C-alpha cells in the first residue's frame, strides 16, 4: 500500500514503448526515478521523448548503479549553450534492495531491463522498467491470434 502523499500524486504519461510489449514478454515491472538536467525536464513537459531501442543495464558486474541508454529527449527549444545532449546516458534511482534483486534477475540468461514508459508522478519524472524475456516468432503469432479472436468475440456480442 502506498503512503498517502504518493497516492495523491497526479500521473501524466510522456512517452510509452509499445514496441517493447510486442517484442518481449514482461515478467515484472519496477518504477524508478531518473537523474535529469533542467532542460531535459522542460523538454519532457513538452512531450518530446522517444524510447525506441532503449534499454537499461548495470554499469559493470560488481556495481549496483543502474543506467538507461538510448532514450532520446529532444533539446529544449528555448535552451542556450547549456542545453543537454539528446541521447546521453541517464542514471536511474532505485532502492538498494530492489537494485540487488534486479541484478540477480538480470544475470540470468535471456532477461533484460527495458523501459516501458516515461511519466510525471507529481513533480518527479519516473520510468517504468520491465524485466523482459524476448518472444520467439511463434509467440508473437500466438499473441496476435489471441488479440484477433478477442476482437471478433467483442464484435459478435455488440451486434
């Protein structure tokens, strides 16, 4: 159960990685904070973010520092020479215990950390990470068949 100050926060979605749910089966989701510069936050408020081909990883085998790669946040339009680089590496803020759990799960074969969405939780920018296993081609076909059959059933009941 969330504390009352967290339950009252409004959440505003900035960007989501829909392709990740198609290519991977999500085992578990985790919320993480992000270390950003001021112009990055202003650009995110404008909704200028792309999460294509992004992933998260630990810096090295011994470290518990989590970094997200390849998230493209456009430069702020009204920024000056202090503007940020669009595809820089960004540090993720995760609890120590969660970080240790994630590390052990990622060390398993075939599991990766993929950002699913970027959103504002009150004044803070958060990233929803997913522990993901890659789907095989036949798994993708099965999921599309299931989705199509659900649509057909809903259409028949509407008539």
